[in-house]
């Protein structure tokens, strides 16, 4: 914890800010990209959202209160950026957000960065049918293997509520896969 406080001080100090932010990018780029990619499903979109996420993080560092871990705070920004991106894409194309998600799943098969098989595509289709919060909880727990406590900090929800959401999501996914 002390190490994180010192790192945050480096991020806020104008003399050490650039070097510290470069380290932040190097250390968090891969996990944030994976998190965003799990939400938007498209490599190019994930890259765009990741860039926007780092811009937001940099612009808002002075507002970081330290009430959560820096990791959780950055994930919250990444999550909001990814969800806002999907909403804007839906609005721009004048189609429901579910249609944007379904189109992204269809495009996964042609995506050179997706190395999944038929069952993984079926899993993505099942996940797309879940409500947004259940999707997020399932993806963070299943794909990213985050602990409930970390997800709780990121989403601002109780651990008990997250466990219930995850359990319900798993049941819905199992039912979808068994039907299809």
C-alpha cells in the first residue's frame, strides 16, 4: 500500500509525472486492453477505447482520492469508457445496443485476433443475452479471474450482490448452451 502511495505521488508530481505515467501504461496496458476487449469484443475498438481510457486516467489523476486501489479506479474508468463507446456506437448506427453486441459477435469469426472455437463463440452469444451488469460480472470473474472484492471496488456493488449476479449469469449461460 505504501508503494502505491509513493507511485501516486510520482504520478502527481510534475517532475516525475511523465516517467511514472509511462510505467503505468506499460504495467497496465495488457490487463486494461483485455478488460476492454471483453466488453467491446473488437480489437480495433478496444485499442481506441484503451487510448481514451489512458487519456481520461491522465486527465483525472489529480481527482484520484485513494479511496480504492489505483488498479480498481483505472478499471472503473476503462469499464465506463467501454460501455459509453458501445452506447455511442448504438446511437450512431441507430440500432439497439443488443444489435451492436450481436454484430460484434458475428464479426468475431472473421477477427484475426480472436483465436476461439465454436464453443467460445457460443459462449459469447450466451453472454450477449445477459443484462449489462451480469455480463460485466461474468466477464470479470470468468475471463479476467478477478476476485469479488476487486470487482466490487470497480463496479461499486456489494460482494454479495456480485456473487448472486455471477451465479444467475452462469445459470443463464448453461441454459443457453444446453438449448443450442
